[in-house]
C-alpha cells in the first residue's frame, strides 16, 4: 500500500476551478467574470506597454545577473515602493520615523491605548480605484500624518499586470529609527526561515519603472487606462440593469471601487447564471469588472435581469 493512500482529496481552489469549467464550456456567448486579472475590451490579457519596454531594457542590460538579492529584497524596489504608498514628502521616509506631535494626544495614541489595535493596510490595487495613485493612498498617508505606527503591504500584481511574478513590498512605519532597525532585524530572521531570498525579475521591472521619471509617468498612464475602463463598465452595467427594470437597487455597482464588484447575487442565482446563462462568477456573487466588454455587457445585464427575476 502506498504511504500516500490515506491522504484525503482536497477540494479544488474555487477560482481556478471556475476558470477550468469556463474553458471547457463550448457555449458561444460564455463570459468569464471570475478571473482576477485585467482584460482589454477584446477580453484579452494586457501586458502593460511600460512593462514590455522595461523587460527589453533588462534583457539588453549586461550589468544584470542572477546573484542573490539582499535578504529583505531589491533595495531600489523597497525605497521606491514606500514612496508610492506614503508619498515623496512623507516624514516617515525623510526622517526614517513617524513624526510625533509633542504634547498632543493624537488619534494614533487613542487607537493604540484604548482599543489595543495595530494598523495594517493591504494596498493591493493602488491606482485601480480612482485612476490616481495619490488619491488611492490617501488613507495610508493620513494615518501616518496622525502619528500611527503601521504596516502597509503592497502588491504590484494588479497595477503592473504582473500576476505570476508576485511582486510586493511591506512598508514599516515606526516611531523612530531605533524601533525600525529592530523590527527589520526580526524580518530578516523571518525571511531567512521562509523564502530566504526573493525573486528578482518582477522586482526589477517594478523598481526600474518607479525610479525612472519618464517610465513612472508612462506607468501611471497605463494604470489610468485600466482604471478608466473599469469605471466605464461599472457605469454601463448599472445603467443597463436600471433600463431593463431589474428588481432591486444597483447603486452599489458604481459605489464600489476597484477591479471587483459584489453583485448581491446569492448562491442559487450564481448557480443559475453559470448553468443556464454560461456567465461564470464566484459563489459569493463577486464579479471581475474587467471581464465585461462592449461586446458582452448587454448579454451579462440581460442574464442578471433574467436570473434575479426568476430565482430568489
């Protein structure tokens, strides 16, 4: 008997199972609203033009190699990513600490002392919400300005289209340099026992882009292109559902931000959408707005209308 005979079969990962089912579906009008990646209006993956440009630069740069990176990652990425999150003029970057207002009980102190909470931001879609990097980072920068110590996890998977590179950064805002140094020393220990050394390809793409003013400007334009299409699809889907007289209210479609929208469809309705209308979405009712196009949005709106009208 195999030593693996008692290993139970794990259920499939929902989003990947959904994509596999979509690929096997032969229906001509099928629509995939489950995948967490940007799509063009032709429903095709989009490699950002700035990414293509930087990849070519990397290939042609004979000074680059595949030596180990510093244990905390590519320095050029770490510093530039923190500036994207906190802003070039952040005191946390200029002074190496979070500035504190002497003699003033600030919001950070109230949160820490009374509620015993620690601030952690997950910045996975900066630029995707409004099309503006600065506007989307407002909350992070406000907390820093109010004297909070915090962690900010950044992902560049979505706003660079680097889904399989998994480029990220963890920004630590501490009260002073001494605290920061000790925190980073513990992070080095954690990194050493987990992945030991990070991959460089995606990190270099992001670092080169963020540190070059011209490339940075081009990237912001690429991000706005993606964000504007998402905002357009939100407006159009809501308008079409209202025009159809679809039961319920649909303001949440335009009130929500980012790549995804929680439609409010329940599991039974989701099942109907998939099995009867061949529109694939998560069981939670979440859809990827990037999966909508000028060619399929009418069909999707009509499918939602039929589903909500028939299935309770």
